[in-house]
C-alpha cells in the first residue's frame, strides 16, 4: 500500500473489525482505508522544474539572438515554459489555500460581503495566508500584492483574451515581440515561483501562534515545503526567495 508524501492515512470508523473465531481466538482486520492528499508540494515541484526550462530557454535565446529560426524557437520555448511555471506556482498557492482555509474560519458576514462584491480567488487566498502566518503588516501588504499579481498572470495564461495588443519589449532580446511573449518570460516566472514559495513559507515556518490548528499543521508542512525548495534555493520567511534568474546580457538585472 502506497502512501504519498504529505498524505493523511485514515482508518475510518467501522473499518477496523475484531474477529473472534470458534475457539475464542481474536484477530483484527481492516476493511478499508482512506487518504487525504495534499497536492501543493507537487505543483510547487512542477513550478521549479518548469522554471529550469525557462532559464534554459533564455540561455539559448541569448545565444541565438539575431539568428532567425533558432531565436524564434528559443523564444517560443521560453514562452511555453513560462506559461507552465506561472500556472503551476499559482496552482500550488490555490492547493495550499484548500488545505488551510478550514483552519482560518471567517464569519458569515465576511463571506457574504465577499460574495456580494465578487471578490476574486486571490482575495481569499492572500487573506487566509495572512491570517495563518505571523508576519509584520508591511510584509502582509507586499505578500497580498504579490499574490494578486500572480493570479493576474495565471488568469491571463489559462483564460487569455484573443485580442490584438501592441508589441512589447522582451527583456532578454531587448526588442519588440507580441505582448504575450514579453509578459510570460523569465522575469515573471521568477516572480511567480518566488511569491508562491514565500507565501507558503510564512505559514509553515512562522505560523500564527494563536491558531492551534495551523501550528499543528505547520510542522509536517514545513518538512514538505523544504523537501521541495531546499534543492533549489536557500530561503527563510522575509528573505528574497525564488530562483535567481541570470543577468540579461547588455541589460538590467532580471531579478532581485
């Protein structure tokens, strides 16, 4: 029987039975088991893997600059990998929110107000992370802004509008490309992975001490998080996180 990382193994009520045979001997039998699976570590793992593809594509793009076909192929590779990186990073945030949302209950009045105002998913996610973590107000404001920006990027990737827009400057090529190719690139991928990592890290490494449910959850969740991210970076809540992208040749730094 396989139990995935982060899964909660459950023997539900009535599934464990004690059997008494004709001679009075007793044995136990488990009729069935259940598991609750957390997918946010997997989505974060996918985000880091796809970010490596973004970085590789940017390297090839710089090497192929001005060469026509090779340049176009590398640009397309960076764009596609960036779409996947950003989407996976926000999926990780969304899945993490799905786990902690029940640990940071909201009043019915707040829920109803958000529904009436049609508050987007980012509002719910950023607020839950802020409530579940012990973070200074200025950090919470930055985290909220970052989460909203990440969701805007993700929504644009998975629910794009098919409309003509002016060309934009691609920071790697320093030339005009279709706006989507400038928007979904190394720089925004770096941001999305960093924002998702830091938001989750605040909760699991600096949980809100007054919230017992979050504190009970945080220990194992921290191990899950660092089992993913420590292979790629060394970070702590409040530090600059996210894989540092390479400096763009002939241009400004592409990361913090």
